[in-house]
């Protein structure tokens, strides 16, 4: 689970129950840098909007590894 908040709360109204969601910029995620959510609606249309996060550099590393435990395991394996 990735905790994100709407940069513009009105964007909440764009989300539909059957949407597929992509996150642009995830691979370049950095502290303080917003991401872009792309909603792919069942009718073929799309919507995009910015979302915020509060992750620091360490937490972003955990997210990329799948969890804090996975990241620790990776680091211990490198010793």
C-alpha cells in the first residue's frame, strides 16, 4: 500500500469504481516531489492528477524493496 494524498481534493471525484490506476514518476520518486496518477476508465477515457506523499529517502527505499524487512535483508546480504 502506498499512502498518497490528493494535491487537489476535488480530484477525488474523478475516481470511478472500475478504474485501472497507474502512477507516473514512481521510479523517480523523491522526498517532496509529487507523483502523477493516471486513471484509465472502463469507457476508454483517462484522467490525470497530482498526488502528494510524505515519504523520506529511507522510506522510499523500503517501498521500492517491497517492505522494510526486504530492504534490511538486502543490506544484510551485501555484508
